[in-house]
């Protein structure tokens, strides 16, 4: 599965280096790890030393990076090296092994369930009553799809995922291995002697183009739905609690958590291990830095950080001041003493 | 599946509004989302604007909320709107799809295992040697129950849960999808050249009325048992390490973690993403606020917060002072200069 | 399954107490829980009261602990009570129930896959094309092993684990229930209208003697591999992102997370709920304390803590000073007033 450098240049719509038709590329690699059949990439001048030493057959280079005049490695100049690399990676991506279209003989599909054209239900999958899978949607082995749950077209659900009953999943949604969607939200009321369970009678609605990582949880709503907006991407081990509303185009990094009924606008970003409190709101384009905890509100486009989260600039100022706190105590004590001394010397 | 408003009033043991027998309710909804066949609820005067604008057929209202005198929406006055709503939700809860009583032909149940009356072992479940399931206990598809593990009556174990060997689960226990119970605790000893594994030969004991969320872990003990007390509720993605003892009626919110041998008393509450250090203790009714880390001890009924956790009031005081730290540095510098100047002007 | 105290002394290579041949030990227990057929252990003088009150048949005692002169409980004196206890625990460890060697009739093994001698593929496992399992490697029920993935000898993979295609797992590797290995890394590029997925075409390489807990995630690399070094031990609910390199002998405690392309050297330790930022590096033997977040670099052997992480001693100094911050503000205000007063009294 090699491609000529000329083909790659064409795929990126950039001029091909001299002799590119004769250069065969077998794959992508980091500058330091690339061999003579690899294409590599350079997006920042910090990595010029690695670029100068690379054995790569050719390198995708961000146009603004100043190359040494004597560069001999063939380069493909692009506006965005990351995006170009991502595009080329697609060319070299080995095919993901997938169950064949149709229903595996070891799967259990309820007679009332409906499957779109070329949908694939893998080994040991369970598909409940009245469930619907769109065209070309793929369930890898061991997936559970509950009664009345619908998946759109071109979805891919990886092994051992659980999607419980009455959930709605859009088109082109990817869910990675061992994730749980539609479990009961965490809701109880103390009834005087024990925690009475509040029934979670709602569901989950996942819109088009969403991707959810492994071992993540999206709980069903108390009533109504927990919503994951279009094109929102969720990493591994993320908690999305009941009645949360995530807008479109959000990014939730690993191990972040959004508590009950919180609302995130469009394009919100959560860093790793963030927490958003129940009923908190985050405006469009706002961002919560990694390891932070938001108690109430982030304004649109605002960057907040810390526990509890405050405007990021202010958090940085406090952080910068904190190391001086011990010396500050000493100074204040000294000032006290000096003032005392001065007073004494003046007989006051 | 509609119910008359009169029936609902009766279920709550409150007076029915006029004409309630003729009002049919199809379900519950938030004030802003409710339509003409929905029942909604109002628990706080903050939501009076939503109440005034709601299209709901009727609203459950917390008695203490001052309603406008011209309210036309039929209301059901209750002492605790949340609890009342939870009760009514039960009436409207769609049935959870469950495997039929008996053993699914695609399940594997060891001949020496015993099943109580009406127990249900779903598609592709595995039940090991000498395992016991109580009456009406349900295993959803893909559940693993190891040898010698016992589950009491009326348990419900959701898809793809793993409960390993020699564990004990009480009555009415719910475990949500993709959770792992009884995995080895994390224990090693450096033997001079590598980490020697400390065998984890204990087990897990889960008492009655416990509920555990999705993708959570309760590890088996080094020896003895890791214990989850009666009526304790555990959210998603929670870690309960080996030899932990959780008292009865605890609430552990999402992504919290309790390290080895820590002991939590009765009714302890952990906020989301909390950490409790190994061998730490928390007294009855104590509480660790979200995103906090407890190093040693929380006294009974004490609320602690921060990393490391300190009494919550003190943490709030420090938090309130922190934004003033940068200006404090400036002030101290200024004081210094002024004192210096004064001294100079006095010739000291 | 009892053992004589004499046998146990011999296994530890220490002198047997008088009459040890006639003392039968049935198992290990904590000092406070031990009965007359239990062996217990004492590693620290803090637990002398429990030792004095124990009913244990005998106790493994760390040599340096000063025992009361009238001790009657038979003791086994050792240099390292924890290590000795771990060794003895192995003697009493009940056997883990395992699928029998060979392929369970309910498993699906691709004809092109190869299995080493005495390898065991349990109920409902899936093993893909060209996958290889080493000798005596065990797949518990419901495990998924993707195409072209190889596992070495003597591995044990617990129920419902997913290991996706093209991954490499060494010898004697243990993976606990419900963990996901080889899922796509979290990588997108904004293409002007949506998050374009960056194909994750690399894989995961797990070296010999690694152990990974439950509900943890090790993502496949963008390209190249995500690497988990020899003898590294990973707890539950841990995130290891794409292109991370973990050195040998690392310990990652529960709910910690390592973001993309971070590099950890040999013997690095992460406390519970730690976060390591993408591209950060940690030198050999460095340590990140629990609940901390590392932004950039930890030097070899350095202990760092806090969010963001700083040298641990400095973090402790700041922590110690923080409670004085509110009073410091008061003091500075007072100094101001006093200085003002002094000036006034001097007519300055």
C-alpha cells in the first residue's frame, strides 16, 4: 500500500517536488522515527533540528517555518501541516476490521427491529425490540442496543458498548469500546429512612457526527433527554450526567465530567479532568482549562480555570503571586518590627 | 398510558384541583418544555417566571412557594415537590425491557449454579460454578458472574457488567452497564528488580439496596472484603479500591475515588471527582465537597473541601482572600517604601 | 487448604516458633479480624495494641518492631512484613476460575488466528484474523481481540475486555475486566465548519509483565505506537492517550490520566487522579503526588505536586502559608494605619 509522492502532492493540491513520481511513500512517521520510505511533517520551527537530521523521504512543511537554504529533503509546503498530515493519514489508514453486512449468526436481533441497507450486526450483538439501525451502520461484537433505540446511517459502534432503550443516535456517530449510554441518572431523595430512587424515565439524544471515546458514560434524563449536540467529540472516561445539554461542536477531553442539568453552548471546550457543576452554564465558545471545576457560569468565549474556576488571567495572576506568600509573611513581620523600632526610637 | 389528574392527586394524597377527573396527563416535563398533556413541577420561587409561562396541564408546587394570586394553572400543593415528582415519575416510567425469567439459550450457566424463582439470565450471560442468584434477580445480556458469587433477591444487573468470583451481593442491588466488581486491588511490592504482585485473595461484599453506576470499579480485598454498606449509592466512573469500607446510606458522586483501606461512616457524601486517600477515615454524616482530596480524617458531620481538604469554612475564607494576594504584595512593597522614606526624613 | 506454621516459616526462610508443626493455619487476616486458625502480620509499632489483643494463631512481625517482653503469640520475625505477607498470601490464594485450555464452543476464533500451547479462549470471546495468542494465555468470557493483534505467553485477560486490531501485548500481561485497549486517540482539526477526525493509524505496544486495571483506556497512536513499558502497573479508570510513552516499572494510580504524546521515564509514579499534560515529560524516578496536574516537566527523581505541579517542598510551603493569608491582609491594613498615625503624630 504505497503511494507516490506525486500522488500525495496532488491530494494536498500543492506543487510536487522534482522527481516525486518516482518516490514511493509507505507511510507516515515522526521526523525522528521516519525511514527512507516515510513521509514526515514539520509544523513549528522548534523541530528544525529534527528536520535537519531526518531520514524521511519527504516532509510536509508549514509554509511559515523558515527552512535552511541548503535543505535537500523534498518538501511539500502547506498552510496547515497538521491538517495536511491528517488528510494524508487517511490515505495510509489500514482498514478497520469490521463485521460483514447482515446479521452474524451469533447475534440476537429482535424480529421487530429494522436494519438499513448494508448494516452489520456483529458476533454476539443484541438488538432489542423495535430498534432501528440506519444504512451501513456497524455494530462490532458484543454491542447491546436496547428496545426502541434508533441509530442513524453510517454509525460505528465498537465492541462491548451498551446503548440502552429509547435512545436516539444520529448519523455518522462513532462510539468506542466499553462505553455506556442511557444508564439511569444518579438521583435519589432521602425519604426518612433510605435514599428513594428517583425514576429516570427520560432518554439520551445524540446528534449527527458525534464521537464518544471508550469507558465513557452518557446517562439518560430524569425526564426529557440528555442531549449531545452535533459534531461534539467526547474523549475517554468522560461523565455526562442526566439532563445535561451539550451544544454542537464541543470538545470534552479525557476524564472530564458534566454534572446534572448543566448546559454547554456551541463549541465549548473542556480540558482533561474538568468538572462542571450541576445546573452550571457555559456560553458559546467558552473554555474550561484542564483540572478545573466550574461552579456557576462561564460567559461566551470566556476562558476560565481553577477550582473553583475564575477568569483564566486572574487565575494566572493568583498563581504567580502564590509562591511569594511565604516571603510576604516574613516581610510583614519585619515591617512590623521596624515600625515598632522606629516608634520606640522616637519615643512614641 | 395516561392518568387523570385526580388519580395523581390521590397518589400524592393532596386535594385535587377542580375538574381534575377530566384532565388526562400523559407524562412529566420541565416547566418550559411541558405541553398541554404534561404535568410539571415548581420547587423554588426562582422558577416563577417559567411557571407563569408554562403550558403544562397542571403543576406540582412546593407549598412554601408564593404563587401569584391570578394563577390559573391547576396546582397540586405538596411539602416536597422533588419527592412528589419522583413518586409521580414512577407512575409514568416506561417499563425497562428485561430478559424473560429463566435462562436464555445463549447464556452459559454452570450446572452447579442455583437460580431463585423467576430469576432471569439474559442473552450471552455467564454464570460460574456454585454461583447463586436470588428470586426475581435479572442479568441483562453479556453479564459475567464468577464462581461462588451470590446475588440476593430482586437484583438487576445491566449489560456487560463483570462480577468476579467469590463476591457477595445483597438484595435489591442495581449495577449499571459496563461496571467491574471484584477485580484485583492495586498492590505491589518492589522486590529489587520488579514490582511483585501482592495476591488479592479477598472479595467484595455489597449489602442490600446498593446502586452502582456505569463504568465503576469495586476492587476485591487483599484479604477480607471490600464492603459497600446498605443503601449506599455510587455514581458512574467511581473507584472503590481494595479493603475500603463504605458505611450505609453513603452517596458517591461521579468520578470520585476512594483509595485502599479508607473507611467511610454512615451517610457520608462525596462530591464529584473527589479523592479519599488510602487509610483515611470519614465520620458519620461527613461530606467532602466536589473536586476535593481528603488526606487524613473528616470528623462526623464535618464538611471539608480543597486539596488537601480542610474545614469548608476555612477553605472558603482562603478562597476569598486569594484574589487579594497580588494587591497585597504591592501594598507591602509600598509600606516598605513609605517607612523607608519616613525614616530618611527623620534622619534615622 | 491449611498449612502448618512450620511450613510457612520454611517458606519465609525464618526460624519456626516452638510447636509450629502442630499449628494449622487456614488463612490470613488483619490483627483485629484474625481467629484462631489465622496468620496475621505486624509491620509498624502503631499497631501494637491490635497485636496485643489479637486472637491470631501466629503473627508475621517486622524485625524492628519492639515487641512486649511477655508476648505469647507465636511470631515469625522478618525484614519486610509486607513482602513476607504477600508471599504467604500466594500460598493461600484460592485458584482463580479460568476457562479450560482450548477454544470454548461459544467463542469465535478466526481460522487464520494462531493459539499457543494450552492457550484458553473462553465463552463468547472473539479472536480476529491473524491474531496470535501465546502459550497458556487465557481469555476470560466476552473478550474481544482484533485482527493482527498478538499476545505473548502467560497473559490473562479478564471478562469483557476489548483489545482492538494491530496491538502488541507482551508476556505475562494481565488486563482486568471491562478495559479498552487500542481505541482511537482523541484527535481533530477544525476544518472551518466541523471537527475533522484525524485518523489514528498507529497501534498500542504493551511490554512484558504489565498489569492494567478495570475500566482503563490505552488509546492507539496517531501513528507509531502508544507504549506501556515493561513491568509498568496501571490501576483502574486510568487514561493513557495516543502516542504516550510510559517507561518500565511505572505505577499509575487510579483515575490518573496521561495526555497525548507525554513521556514518562523509568519508575515514574503517579498518585490517584493525577493529570499529565500532552507532550509533558517526567524523568526517571520522578513522582507526581495525588490530585496534581503536571504542565511541563518533572526532573528525574523529582517529587512534584499541585495544580499546576511545582516541586513538592515548595507546594507544602505555599500550603502552609495559605491559611495565614486572611490574617495577613488584616495585618497589612493595620500596619498602614499605624504608619499613617505615626506620620500624622510627627506632622509628616
